[in-house]
């Protein structure tokens, strides 16, 4: 896919005019050509040609990036690396080079050099090398303490930690309790491979117990069967609680029955008993079990999740007196959140106090939030965007873009290295105060980097510049796809804003790609449906194709759920099969209650955000087709009936 676009050509010209080179420098356009040629020489291992060009690029903003690429191929050149770290200590590439150099020194066991260069890091590979260096240079106790912490994490660790664990195994630190500690920690994190690997270290008499742990971990329903282990195993209480918590994920009702029948037979710590009770109560709540409200009410140790799910459980049953009681039990900080203010008003309304409910709705409707928009809709008021553009001068933006770190960003963009430019951007804004972050957000907006602008202004905790936070990028393409699929364009804008914040190169860890985060397998099926050639997953970084396929997929979900955007939006995030399982079994639910009681926290927040953003974009587009009452229709048991109105392309 050809990534060079008109934007980048325009951007290149813009940066050339803005970035003034020193008098001794050649034009930036010439140095860019030489930079790209020098990279080519590097890739072709033509070092003499590379060095001829490198000497002429030492005043170019991307020189550290260029020389870093040479140095990471020559990690045995200690003097050149040390010189680079001294010459460019504030460069992002100094940090990256140091990390690679330390990895090399650790791999080659050059411990004195390693310790001289090492800086505190969260990287477990380098931490393990550091512990080995301490052991080899006369600090064995410190090294073994570090090894114990890694060991008891129960996690899979980099190969660099293998030698550290060999040292631990050969020491007096490793005992039976430590081996069991890693075994159990691994199973608590559902990492049976680590548990299996540590089993051979256990004494022969402990092997049957370890095998039992693994068996019950994999088949937790077997915990209901009689067994001598329940009386004889020293860790019987831990194993019982662990297995119950495993089982409740698939069958919370059966797990609860077994727990109630047998918990008194085991010795359990207060903390383990309380945690098991909590997890059981929450599992029942996620399944909308009628016992959930009582179980949550009986918990002795409550936290935000149990307090909030007590409200949701009462909402699902539409038991408004219980809703009110649960709301009253929230913490003071929780009670003032827009979400719980909205449900407070809904509870008051259903419990007969319309005057007080409307007073809360009136106050809430002033807020730019999803629940504020719901309140405004109930009062038949227009939603309040509360738009307050940030106050940043042209001079401040100009001064910021002249800083070395941002010159690097500008040049990376000019040569079409956007992913690298994004990484450099977040390095450049590290440690900035709120005002400078705001300036940076406006600079990103000027540079047509919507995702960076959105996240930069969020980092500044400034939420009121609507044009900056909710840009109208790709408007023509979105309008065209909306018309093609008979969708309201505001819904597509809302999806894109939530999925990628308008970053056409967004690439999730799950493999979703582009503006609307389309999965490659889904896209391949869509191409087949549309009788179009499939050009591979990188084609999803093309905004036109991504918007076309994402809109097609969303319309397909809408059709599957009979035109309900609430259900289609949830399915876009969690999958259609899960949403079908979440439909009420017996009683019709108001749309706002169904949304609030979605079991997945991520999906609850996702749906609220997309629908909120759609309502914001509707105002930005000066349209009127979407209303909260249409977005949140009643959800009937099983498959919803009928098609809600107003979901085709809205009228101006």
C-alpha cells in the first residue's frame, strides 16, 4: 500500500518553511535525501558510503536516529556507544541504545561494565541481569532477594532470568515453601505451564498434592466430589477456595452451593474467606442471578466494585427501593459521579419523588457526559457541549515546535515515519506541565495529528475544547459510507473517535487495525461479501477502505439486532454472541438499565462513550436525527423486536 499521501507532501513543505536550519547547514530537503540514502547504505552494509554521508548530517535533527541505527548493529563498540550516550543524553535514542547495550553486556556476562552503565528500569530482563551482576560482584544476598521476588511472582519471565533462577536453586534460599509459593502463584495467575515446570523441584511426597492442584485447576467441578485431601492436605483450605473461584467462572450457582455446603470444613484465613465470598457474589451479579443482591449486601468487606454491582443488581430486577438503598450505601465520592446521580434521579422518580428527581436531572443536564445527555433528553432539552477552546498563542506554538525534540517529530513526519514520530512525541512531552501540554496539543492539531492532539489535551486534563477533542477528520469519506449503508454519520464518527481517535495507523494487540479497528479476518469476509479483492491486512490502514468495511460491519450488526444501535455498538466491542447471551431472559428492560448492567466493564464504558460521542458529533454536523431515547430503546427478552426509528442518515 502506498503510504505517501497529499498530506505528507503538504506537511513536508510546511515543516521546511517552519524549521529554520542554522547558517552552516544545507537545506533540510537535501539532508532528508542524504538521510534516506545513508539508511539505504546501512541496510546494504555499505559502511564506507554510510560514513561519507553521516559526517554531513551531524547537524540534521535525525542524526541521533541515524547513528543509533548503526550503533545497535555494533553493540560491541563500547567507546562509540559511550560517546553517543555522552553526546545525546536527552535523546530518546540514548535510552533505546542503553537498553540494547545493557542486554548485550548481560548476554556476554560483562558484569562490571553492566553495573557501571545500569540505571533503574521496569524491564524484567535487565532487572534479572542486574541481579546476576550483583551476585557475580560480591553482593549475593541482594541478588538472591531479587531472585526470590521474581520467583514468587509466578510469571513467565525472559530467558535472562534462567541463570538467576539457577543461582537461586543452588542456594540455601530455595526451600519447600518457596517452591510451593511459585507453584501456587502460577496457578492463581492461570499459568499452569510455570506450575508444571516447577513441580520436579518438589519433594516426592508432595508430588501427588501438586498433581491434585493441577487437576482441580483444570476441572474445578471435581471439587464437589469426596476426597481424602479435604482432611489430610495441609493446603486444603487454599486449594478449596482456589478451585471454587475457578469454578464460579463457568457455573457460579453450583460453585456457591458447594462453597456453602463445605466451607466450614476447611481452615481459611479471614482474607481468603472474604475474597472468595466477594468473588462469588460478583459472579452471581454478572450472571444476573436473583441471589446476587442478598450476597452483595451480606459482604463484611465492601469495595467500589461490590457497592456498584449491588446497585446494578437492583436495577436489573427493577426493584427501585433496593436501588435507593444501594445508592445510599455508595461512598461520598461515588455518589457525586454523573452516573450515580442519574440513577439517583431515576430511583427517586420511580419511588414517587418526581420533584426531587427533576431537580437532579436539571443539574445533571448541564454536564457534558453521557448521563448528562440522558438527563437533558428526559427534560427535552438540548445537550450542553460546554465548549471552551484553549487559550494558546501562535508565539507559544512556534516556540515549542522549534525545540529539538519536536524538530525530530517534524522530520520523522516529513519522511513519512509516523509510528516513529508518535513514539518521539510521547518522549518529547514527558514531564511537561499542563500549560505546555496544552500548547503541544494545539501544535499536534496544526500538524494534522488528531489522535496525538486528543491524547495530549487529555494528558493536560483539559476537556472543554470541542474542536480539538472531537475533530471532523475524514468527514467526506464518513458521509459517503454512511449514505451507502444508510447509517447516521454521527454513529460512525462516534465509533472512530472511540476505536482509534482518528489514527489511521492504529494497530491493537489483538490485531484490529485502522480507524475503525477492523479485524483482518472480518475484513477478508467483508471483501468476499462485496466481491472485492482482498489485499491483506495492511490495506486496513487505508482510511477509505477501513471506513467502508467498518461501516459495512456495523450495519451488519444493526441488521442482526433489528436496528438497535445500543446492541450493535455493544456487539462491535464484545461480539454478537456475547450480546445475545446478555439479552434479558424474562422481563423487558429499559435500554439504560440494560447498558448499565452489561457484565463487562470495558463494554459498558465503550457503549456509553460511543453513544455520547455520536450525540456530540450530531451537534458538530448540525443534524438532529439521533436522540438518547432512540439510542436506548427497551430491550425485550430474547431477540429484540422491531426497528427503532431515526437510524438512517439523519436529516439536516
